[in-house]
């Protein structure tokens, strides 16, 4: 069965924020934003805007009754700029008008007098100047210097990865009004309603119990609405507070891309070394995270990068340092993977470089260094129930990789214009918020006396189908049919102090909280049934909508049981609470066990490279994934396929461009391209069989983020295909040579996400002169 | 009162009197209050706002098609005689989850009745000049007697169409924001295309989904292809079959058959004209019919609008009322349509308002330029091709318009019509950056393509960041007329090669083309072509690629033309 919400989706009946009815006197808010990346505000002139709409209301920082601050980790982000702004698109004011189109036109007529200040967009430059969000962090284990002397091969290099825009199809927005109950009511498109509540209360100088936040279904989030929804919700609330009218703020696509944060770009230096037998000994990395202008979630994202520095590999001697570099770009933020993809790309690039320079098979080299049970991560956690190798080997069988590699070699030898490439990426992803306090979740479950059930949790439904999983968890726990259960919207007065729906923990934490509440109600019902019908309670259960005694169904159905219990004044509501046990971490020593468990898996990507046009097409992806005992395989497959699409998009296609002045150049879907149906290859997925995970709800494993990492294999598949060329087959007719190729493309740009067609062509034409040593060093294949 | 323009919105006839530039998306969401059609990007690049556009060919009885188009790029004024179907028109939105879950069949009649009431009520307010104020939620049901149930016999419907069922069964809806558009595009596929996986993918290529990675969407498509592979050929018969299968609403069958819905329908409303102060019968040129369009005057001509709305996403707000009064919508005008084979002059005579899909699908065009069928998939998406016109693509004066490159290589002649008629060669039409050989009082009326009986080879190449639905970084077309009398080695009689994205305008590479005259196809020739071409363009850097990349990739595309057209020839030294 599908989740009932899907019926609404396919008929177009699902209401997203922009579809909600608004009151007749609702005002539409349009942000007035900074016109350049760094500047000092002198004056906002609204005279011309008043000509467009004489009735418009203009709200600035002076109108903020509380604290003009939305930063939650570090107080470095004003709701509205008072004097100096630090990125282009930062909010200076809002305009309110009764008509949305008029409000937008009026906003265009606003003139901003300002002074232009110097701009930094490059994280390394920011680091040189000492512009950091927070002190840098280092995690280390072993003895690097000693180990380096034992290495037979050592490779150093530089790795870059670019920003990625979320393109949740529903843009950011909120509707707010000050109710007749004296409460600020906010409907927000947010992954983090409690944060919206907290920030709005601070800005408006209200108590948290005076701000009600409700989140309906989101049209996609992917991390983009974790920290950054609070800004838009607070602006709408501020407008509603000042005008006493309902205020709606909903960004159009261009504004959303211009004003909001994206996945952090990273620039990283690495050194990796192994012994003569091909065992990794050393890994060092220094990550320059481009954090953007404000803190946002950068520290948490950096820590996840550091935790995932060695990916699925065991390396005994590790030193990794991360810098959070403050630049004049919009604050970069959470995006599915949350720092792990950037770190994965670094270690995978290092593995690639090592394989090529040592002549080892890149796939074998990876397999030989996979983490195993008992290995200790560089931050002290011991690997348990480690399935890196079993996923790798099952993938090899399932995809018939040796046959695939043979046919690739044959076709590459035959065809001068199309070269195939293959790469394998194993994953190992830690599940839990790295900030300990966030690993808690609550629920409120009501059984109504007609036998239907309402389950509310802190989980926000944004397409990941967490509601579907919670529905199944509740049905399984209560022993009743899923159709009786409705998973309700996330609302601050129903479940309080919720953690954001993020870090892949949505179903783990909230599902467990729902289960605990359902379990309480079930026990009360069974106790009452035992008392009432003179059974031993331990003999009773509920199964398939029926009271069960000693394993056999009784004639008492669920509805009767509930109705009678209600008459007997049994409490049919319960609150559930779950705090993930066993998490310990000493941030000073950077040592401990921050993760409840790890998700394992392995993927292979096959690509066809057209070496004449310099274009590529991903042909096939194989995945073996450890999902524990999956709660719903269809949902998990959807998460894996969707994650791979975003991963391949990030690695190869999605090219977000800023100019040197910090202005975004790709602010619409005509210039920022994300995967379409033609781009996506066939994906064959197998769940690792016979596996368990006692550490999560119903023995499942988190699914949201890990599959995105599989997309990284796409990058290395393209490199593999380029290396299959002997030379540029067109060199004879085009006369192209290395001199035509810009400097950046030859060596340092070898590991630079995204692998655009332009970069591919640079690599192809480089082949004709064997200029790049790493490219030329073709590994021998068995 | 003159005969009004009309269109069918789901099951309601809407009369209107103006060349309205209001995007259909806004009309649907704000005036009709139907929120199932989503705004995702407002530039035709995501498909979330897709609607079905039903059209009948007035000259061909029984010829009807339903296409998926982006409603953000669709002017209301272009809807004359069309059937606009939104997601709400396909299935009855389930009011509650309980209803949805158990899928109680309900009478279609009651829905149509109440819906008609609401729309009519909205129309009353719209006509009173408060356009945009009426939404379903606010409309007062029963304010008009015209909302009686339609005359067809009451029937019962399951709530979901098979397309919706397929998406549900395959779990192909995650966040759900793209889902209505996807349902629409899959429905259009079943209505108007051969039922194969390939055509199905083409039909939904303009629908971007950020959640699923398209795996489940493909599986839903496969399910539909299996279920519907035995449909009749596109046309009235197929529409009937799809109505019987509940893929299309009954209104589609009536639309396909009834020549005069306006007279037969009692469900009517008027659409106010936002451009003029009076709601009805506004002044200006709004009632221009085909014979009225001359003289053209200094008008704002729009043919399709797929570029126009990207530049003016809110034309009612951004254009002055004077400018709006100058709007003339050219698409659908009979004298600007059609692909005719002028055998006497050995020409294809093509109306400039012909849409891009019809051009690429035309057997005449495919015969005249073998290989052009492969170029279709590189042009935008099916959603855009269903609306974009040949003339619009040319007159947008972009240096990277795909058709400009093609027509220059084909040696097209453009027939320009103003007070008089004149002809311009396609490569002379583009005079400078965004500057055309076209007066504001003229329109591009027809395009004449040479139609040789044999020996023509054609190839189009395009490089973009994403292969499909993307704007070219560079493009180029090669059109060869082969010398058929020669022996073993292929010899070119005449050849023309064009390039886009390497100069302010799309250009004919004339020196390179001259090399081709009478040349024998060889690697040496390709080398000369690459070399000579490089001297004919200069490139700049922008977000789509650096100057160096443009120059280098263009050189390779010169070679790719020959790789494609002469696959046995090797480009590598030491080989034959």
C-alpha cells in the first residue's frame, strides 16, 4: 500500500505553501536585498516604489521588536541588515503589498544607496587573511611521520568541489499571522519547525509558547530548508507583527537561487601513502571549507567532513584539519550528505591518484583497504557489524564486474570514438547528528474511539516518505491495519523541541518515538483487556486488528477493544520520547563514538565517453546497499535512486557559477542544469541480504543521505574512460594541442567537481600530448 | 455582438475577447483557483506547470491532439478554440484522505455541477473587474443558475486515472510537487504519441523531478506502455478509447467531436481583459481575425511565446498598457501555418508559425533533409517544442538558436511580409547582436527550404551543459548536396556549414563552405575544414563555456559532421 498522501499528490490536491488559502487582506512580502556582495548601506529610497503601490508597507531592522539575530550556532547573521552586508542577496528590508505581482514590481523600483567594500570569494584567500567562522578543527590518530617513512608510495594533490543548489521544486516561503489568541501563527516550509519557532520568538521578543509553527508537506528540502527556512518565516512573522495582517512570503525561483545557501564548496590539499603491499598507511588532508558569509551549519558540516575523511577505508595514521573560511557568498548550508560528499571526493581522488601512480588496479586497491570489524576510526570509534567488504564483494558478483570490465576493454580497443569507463565507490556513513543534543525525538499518538489513530512526530515530510515509514511502524506496533493510521503535520504545540528532519535520522528518531508511544497505548489496552475479560496479560497481543490470546485471534476486534476501553476511561493518548543511546564524544580530544551505527554499501558506475564531442553519458549503475531490515523497500529504493541522481548531478553536471565579485551567474533553471530523465542511467539495486541492525527502529537503517555518495563513482568512471584513450583521435584533423588548453585544466584540475563537458574536453585534448603525468600513467588491468 | 473567441477550461467554456498575454499559469491558479498546476521555475524549464492543450485541426475532420505544454509560457490569448485541461480536470481531487484511500466512486455529474458553479461565480467577479480575486475557496456557489449539470448522462468514475494509478503503484511521487505536471505529460503521451518507451520518455523529458532520480517514473511509464500498447492511432478514435479507459475526461470526447462547443454548452464564463479597462469587448486590435492583420503596424508580435515569457515572466505587470495594446499573437494563424511541397519550384514552403514539433515530425522535411530527425531531441524539450514556432526561434535573434543554424546551412529563404513582401536569405537575416533585417511593421511569414529529390546529407551538432532541454554552448549544421555521378569516393557538389555561439549572430562559414564545392570527402578535407572554420569565428567566455572551449569544441564538431555523415572514414593518421 502507498502512503495516503500520495493519492493527494497524483490528483494535484496536495497543498504546498503557495497553494494554501489566504485571507482577503493578506499582504505579500518581497525582500529588498543587498545589490553587491559586500557593502555599507547608506539609504534605501522607496519613492519610486511608492509610485507603483502607494499603499505599500516598508519594514526595516528598526521595526524589529526583539533581537535582530537569526544565527543559532554563532550570532553572526542579522535578520535584516542594519549597516554592513556581507553577501549579495542579503535581506535589508521587506516590502508588503496587497498584490504579489505589484509587490515584486515595487521592489524593483527600490534604490539602494551604498558604499562598495572589498569582496573575497575564495576560501584559501579568506584563510590567508584569517577570516574564519570558528577555530579550525583537527582529528588525528597514529603517527604520521613514522608511517610516512614506511610508505612505498606517497602521492600529494589538490582537490576541489563546487557548490550545489538544492532545487527543491517548492521554493522557500512562509505565511504568518498574529491570531486572535495572541499567538503568532506561522506556516513554514521548513525542515526545522522548532528552529523557526525559536528564531521568530527571539526576533519578535515573544516567548516560545507564543509562537506556533506548523509545517505541512514540503515540496522538497534536501537540507536547504534546515537552517535557512527560519529567515523567511521570521520575515513573514515580522511583517505580520507590524501590520497585524496575514503576511505571505514566497520566493520565486530566481530569488530563491540568488538569496539562499547551497552545498559548501571545498578546496583541499591531501597526502596519501601506502606500503609496498598496497595497504594504506597514511592520510593527511587540509580542508578549506567555503562557509560563506555567516556561520549557518558550517561547523556541523565541517565535523561530518572530518568524520568521513577516510570514507570506507581503514587507514591507521590520519591527520585531518578543517578550516571554516568566511567569504562574501551567501551562507552555505546543509545539503544531503552534509559535508561527507566533499570529504569522500577528496579520499576517492587520493585513492585514484595512488592507484595511477603505483600502477595498481584502482578497484582492487579500494577493496584491499576496506574497513573491517574492530578497526578503529581516526576519531576513536570502533567499527562494528562492518559490511564494507560484503557489499563490495556482493556488488562484484551481482554486477559481474569482471565480465563488464572485459567487455569494456574489448569495446574500447575496437571503437576509437566511444570509450567506456568504470569506477567503484564503497561507502560507510555514520548515522546520528554529530551535535549530541540533537539526537532526540518526540511523538504524540492519539487513538480515537472509532479506532483510528493520529500520529504526530517531529519528522517533516518532504518527499522522503518518512510519514510512510512512521505509519508502518505505528501499524506494526499496534498490530492494526495501516489504513487506520494518519500521520499528521508537524506542529510546535503538538510535539515540542524537535530536532530538524535531517542527518538521515528522521525515521530513526521519530519512528522510535512513535513506536514508544504506540507501545504505551497498546500496553494500557492489553492491561484493560486482561482485567476486563480475565486473561493473563502476558498471553495477550494485538494482531491484524484483533485481540489475540495465546497466539489465537479472539472475537474482539480492534474497534471494539478501543471503544470499550474508551468507555472504561482508559487513556488512549501517549507521548513518546527517544534519545539515541550510547553516543559519546569528547570535542576537545576529538575522540569518541559519535555515531549510533554506520550504513554500508557499494556502487559501480559505467559511463560512455564520446571522445569526439567531449560528452559523456552514464549508462548503468549497480548498487549493493545495506539497509538493515528495510521498513519499506520501495521507499528505500526511491531514496537510493534519488540520492544517486543528486550525487551524479553534483559530481558531473551541476555547475553553479559565481563571478569574482560574488554575484551568482546561474540563477535559474535555464543556466543551472540538474539531472533530467535522459541524464539518468538505469540503476540496479540489491539490498544486502540477511542483515540486521539492532541499533535502529524495527532493525532498519537510515537511508536519506548515504546513497548520494554513490554518485561520486560517476566522476571516476569518466576519468577511467579518458584514460582508455591512447590519444585524441581528432588530433590529426583538428590540430589541437596542449598549448590551447588553459593552465588550470592540466594537473590541478584533474580532481575538480563538477566534471563538465568543458573539463572533459580539456582532458581529452591533453591526452594527445601526454602532458599530465597522472593521466598518462595508465594502470595495467588484469 | 461579434462571435467571441472561446476555449474550454476543463469542462467549462470560457469566452474571451482580447489577445491576452496573461500567462495561463496565473489564470489557472489565481482566477480559476485551481492549485494543482504548480509554479516551479516560470521559464519552461521544469514542467511543474504543465497542462494539456487540446487542439482540433479545422481543416481535417477528426484530427485532434492533446499536448503537454508549460502553462507559464502559454498566453491566454493563444487558447482560441482549444481545450485546456488541468490536473483537476483529469480526476476529481479527493477531498479527504479517507476518500482517497478507499477510492469511493462518485458521480462525475455532481463534481462538474459544483465546479461549474464555482467557476461561473469567479467569472462574475472577474467580469466585474476584480480579476484574480476569485478563487475556489472564496467563490460563492449557486450565485448563477448556469451551473446546472452538463447534458451528458451521469456516470460514475473511479477517482484516479490509470496514469495516476501507475505513478502510485510504482511510488513515483515523492515530494509530489512535480507530480501533477508529470501526470499531464504522461496523459498527453497516451493521447497523441505512438505508445513506446522512447516516445514516453520524450513526452516527459521536460518534467524535472528532484526526488526520484526518475527510476520509479520510468517504471510507471513502462507499466502504462504495457497497458496501452494497443491504442488506436492518434485522433478521435484514440480519444474515445482513452475516455473509455478514464485516462481523459469526457469533455475531451466532446471536444474532439463537437465543432461548435460554444453553441452547445450551457457552461460558460467570460474572461475579463486585464489589458483594458473595460472587461468586455475591449478596444484595440483584440478582435483581429486572420484577415484583419494587415497592415501590421508597429506591433509586438509573439509567435508561441516560449522565449517571450522567459524574458517577460509577468508581462501584464512589466509591459505598459500601450505596449500590451500592440500585442499580436501570431501562432495559430492559418496563413502562417502549414508545410507545403512546392514541386514546381523544388521548395518546401513552411509557415513561420508552424510549431517546432510539427516541423521535425513532418515527413516532407525529413525526406528533404535526411538526418534532421536526430536533431529534434536536441531542441529544448517536448513541452517547449509543442509551443515554440520556427519564426519565433529565428526572430528571437539569438546567436545560438538551433533552428537559425539549421536554416542557414539549408540555405533557407525567409519571406518577410509588411506592406509588401520580400525575401531574405537566412544567413543575411541576422545583421548584428539582436538585430534583424526586419522592420517593426513586418513579420516573418514563411520559410522556403530547398527540396532536392536526392543526394542531400544533413547533420546538426550541438553542445550544451546538459544534452537535453538546454541552451547551446555552440551549435553547427552541415548541409551537403552530393555529386551522385561519381565513382568510389564520395564527392560533394555543394555544401554549406553554419555555426552558432561563436559570433554575435549565427553565421554561415562561407570560406569553409566554399572548400566543400566539388570536394572529395577525405581526412585531408576535414582537416582543411577544421582549419578554415577556426579562422571564421571568434569566441567569448560566459557561463556556458570559455572562449577557448568554444573554439576548440567547434573545431571538433566540424569533424563530427563528417564522422556522422561518413562513418567509414577514419580521422586518425595511418588509417584508412
